[in-house]
């Protein structure tokens, strides 16, 4: 119950660091059971397309509300799942829920797409493509209703990178679209773009938050929008919370916006389209 500081005196770990370690271990331990018991949930956030002046897509986010742990949000959950391997099960679960919804909405209501966040790491699994196609078949959801958002959090080995890009290209051939999420904050944007079939970028909310207060941010965002356009990509701004942010982004030429100003993530039952 402590760390030897070298001076022969035992220093105890703070109660807070114990709690963090403990919570992480509990999440790691309970996740599989939670998945099997269907305790995870999916919420959806609208994305507003400027040109058509309507919501054309909903992005899916995983949620887990545990009796003991309370809400376990993705920023906490996903890194643990990436480490223990359950990221594949989470990805499959979220995709199945979202694809079922997209198929239903398109059949009964109007054309609308769904976006699913997937860890690029999921694509290092050689059966990722098959797993995605199986779920689309099972849910009777055309691949063209689906967008997969990936982030640039990792560097990969050459072999892994090959598996990722081959599977992504094959899925793109089937009609799945790929989005580079959190654009501007990762470390490999341009490299990803060189090798991966990306057709859409999402400017990270970090930049949107200081858009109106920092002239430099405005220049950066303007540069990202121009870059996206020069690459014939669809450009989205995420984390748009105010009318002022919406108005300036529209003027700057983004294709779509997402954020609390348009709507917060909610469960499927709370969406009317
Ligand atoms: P992301 O894909 O960039 O999603 C945006 C995050 O910002 C979401 O947080 C969303 O709830 C939140 N957000 C939306 N609008 C606003 C706004 O106007 N202001 C602010 N401050 N925040 C806003 P969330 O749901 O906690 O997810 C965090 C990240 O975790 C996501 O970032 C995504 O990278 C990852 N993630 C979420 N669900 C999944 C999943 O099912 N699978 C995987 N692999 N990753 C996921
Ligand atoms: Mg996303
Ligand atoms: Mg993002
Ligand atoms: Mg993010």
C-alpha cells in the first residue's frame, strides 16, 4: 500500500490515484458482462447540412450507465476497450444499432445517414471488413447509408497500415464513406489522407471553441476549410454551440455543422425525423 521513495520512508498513494486505478480496473472487469447483458446504449446527434438546409445525418455515440460506476463516457471507456480488445465488440454493437435505425428511417421516413466512430485500430483486425458487411447484411442496411469516422490517435506499423488501408478501400468500394474526425489535432492527418480513402473531414471542436475570440484560430479554420475544398472533401465543423459560431462557419463555407446549437446527442426514441 505505498511506494518506497528510496529514503526508507513509505509514501502512500493518494486516495485519488487509488480511486482512478480502481475505477479503471472495474471498467475493464465489467465491460464484457455489460456488453453481454445489453447494458450499453447508443445516442445520436444530428448533423446539419448547410446547402440542403436540413439534418442529413446522425452520429452515433456509445453510452454506458452502470449502477456502481455511474456514466462511463467514451473518452474513458474507449481507451480501455482498445487495450483489452473489446473495442471490436463495442464497434459491432454500435454499428448494428445504428444500421438498424438507418434502414428503418430510410424505409419509413426520409433519406438520412448514420455515422459510427471507429477506432483505426479496429481495422488492424483482418476480419473487420467482413464483420462490417455481415452487420449491414443482417440489418438490411445499404452501405451507402453508413459513414465511419476515424481519428488519427495512433501510429501504426507498416503491416498494420496495409491492413487498414486495404480493408477501408474495399469497404469504400461497397459504398461506405470514411471521415477523418478531430481534424487538426492528430499527428498524421496528411499521411492518413495520402493512404486512406477519406472523403470528409470534421474540424475538431477545440478550434470552434475559440473561433470568435482568437484571430489566429479563425485563420487556421479558414485554412482547414480551404484545404478540404481543394481536396474535394466535405467539411464539417463539430462542437458548434452558438448562433454566432454557426453564422461565421456558414460564411466561411463549411458544408455542415454539428453541436449543441443544432442538437445534443439523444436516444433514438427522442428523435423525430
Ligand atoms: P467525436 O466523435 O469527435 O464526438 C464529439 C464529442 O463531442 C462527443 O462526445 C459529443 O457528445 C460531444 N459534443 C457534441 N456536440 C458538442 C458541443 O456542441 N460541445 C461540446 N463541448 N461537446 C459536444 P462523446 O460522446 O463523449 O465522445 C467522445 C469521443 O469518443 C468521440 O469524439 C469519439 O471519438 C469517441 N467515441 C464515442 N462513441 C464511440 C464509439 O461508439 N466507438 C468508438 N470507437 N469511439 C467512440
Ligand atoms: Mg465522431
Ligand atoms: Mg470529433
Ligand atoms: Mg473527439
